[in-house]
C-alpha cells in the first residue's frame, strides 16, 4: 500500500499571504502542497494562475501538486509546467482518451507527473481505466469543486474503496488522493478505504495550530495503516 502523504491546500489560508501558507506546510513537514487553480467556468470560483505558482516556486522545494479545475487545460499545460508544478492534475470531466494522450505527452516530456481528478459524482471513465499506468495520482474529490471549507460527501466512500482496490489489484503504485473536507474526524475513514494522499485546506489552515494539524492528520491516518 502506498505511503501516507499530507497535502495542505493553500486555498484555505489568507490569499494575501500565500508565502505564509507555504511556510506552514514546510514547518509542518507536509509531503506536498496542493494548489487549487479554478477558472470560474469549470467551477464557481476564480483562484490563481501560473504566475502565482511560479512566485511560490522560488520560495520552497516542496512538491507542487497543481489541481487544475479549468475547462481548457490544453491551453495552460505548458504554463503550469514552466511555473514549476511537479504533479499536474486534470479533470476527467473535460478530457477523453485522445486529449489525455496529448496532455500526457507534454507532461511526460518535461519529466513531470500526471494526475486525474474526478468530481464526487463522476465514475472512472473507461478511457482512463485503460490508461491508469500513466497516471501517478488519482484524485477523488469528496466535495464539489470551488471552495475550501465544505463538509466531506461520505457518499463518495464506495467509489474511493473501489478505485483503491482497482489500483491494488493491478499492482500499480498510483497514489489515491482524497480532496475535500478532510479533517481529523474523518481522515481514518478515508485511510481505511485506501486514500493515501490527504489534501486538507480547512483541516490544516483552519486550525489554531496549523503546523501541528499536519502531524495530527498524518498520525491518525498512520494508525489505520498500522492496524491493517
Ligand atoms: C476544492 C478544492 C479543494 C479544497 C480543499 O475545489 O479542490 O482542494 O480547497 O479544501 P478543504 O479541505 O477545506 O475542503
Ligand atoms: Zn483541490
């Protein structure tokens, strides 16, 4: 089973102090930083673009996990790679097998990782199941994309379990990332169902001690792993 990794989502911090958000992630020992890019079309919010990712890149060495919630990722893939994203995640809802292949070629040529995300009600498409060996991270969204601070949609748990089982059955090293409403109270449910990369916005940055909140999530998830 893949290692537990914590990915704080900086969208939940003061957007005027993203450097501060990065510092918290570094101090707390986060494995990667989750950067939510939303274009106001794919989801109802507008966040930041490649310029911001580039500015943050010069401030830390943590893995940049860029979650593109945008309608036309092919127009921006180069920009986000140049900006310093290490893992670039695209949404299954805006792709098909052929556009996936085009994006994969671009990401792979730069030696970076490709992720594939699904909204709560989206099942893993057949074209994606056929290409799983090229996906480093499957992102299972447990809230509708747009905003930090929503509660986790527990109806996604069977899909999470099914996808984790598929990854294991095929002997793949694909990370199963869970994004949306992850908190100390539900992180064990997620880990039990095979989620190993835990994105947390409010679950880290909404806490009184956000640096410590990263360890709290990690320890709770690891307790499940030890018992399995
Ligand atoms: C939602 C984003 C999530 C979100 C996570 O559109 O993709 O990454 O910011 O924040 P929390 O953990 O607060 O739901
Ligand atoms: Zn996200």
